[in-house]
């Protein structure tokens, strides 16, 4: 599963790509899946197009190919789609050319924005609870005071 930052990075890389996979009126066939698998192994990131004669949308085609090949869908815009799958072959080429090695995605990423938002909400909740408790105590004291006044007036 990809993070949103990884998806954004792949979308940016896909802008410069040429469309290499075409899906025609027959839809997603074994030949299309085999071609997609071959392209994913060779390139990792591929851009495809669904022709107007096909009876499927780009989202449906992307989902079907991703399910068949084990890839991740990156984006679907109009009749074009982008999919990605990690390839050992491409990783070896990157290692040989000296490009950075693939970093392992941490299991739990610290979210500083979310952490700050949760802290502010917790602080606001605490202030609200203190304020409610104060008014609750004031209401109880007033009720006790009124009942004492009633008792005093009732005895006179």
C-alpha cells in the first residue's frame, strides 16, 4: 500500500511518460494483462489509455489490471490511468547506477499535523469539561440555597 506522498511522487513522474498500454473494445483480456505485467516488470510505472470504443471506464480497467498483476493504481484522469508495481529488475539497475536504494516505509509514521490537532482538541475538551463542571457546581449551590430559603420561609 502506498502513502499519499508516494502516490503524488509517482503522479509527477507519470506526467512525462508516454502512453504505453492501450485497452481497446475487447476490454481487459489476457493479452492486455500479460503486456501490463511485462511493462511493470521492465519499468515499474506505466501509463495506459482506454479507447473510446471500449465499454469500460479507465477506473474499471485500472482496477482489473491492478488486481490481476498485483500493482497499485496511482491515478485515473479521463481515459488515461497510471499504475505502479515494485520491480526487482529496476531496483538492481538503480543500485548499479548508484541511485539511492529503496527505503523501507516505516510502519507507523508520526503525523505532526495530526498530533498537534489532537493536542489542541484535547486541551479544548479539558477546558470545556472544567467550565461545565464549574457551572454544574454553581447550579447545585444555587439549588441548595433556594431550598434553604424555602425552608426558612416555610418555618416563619
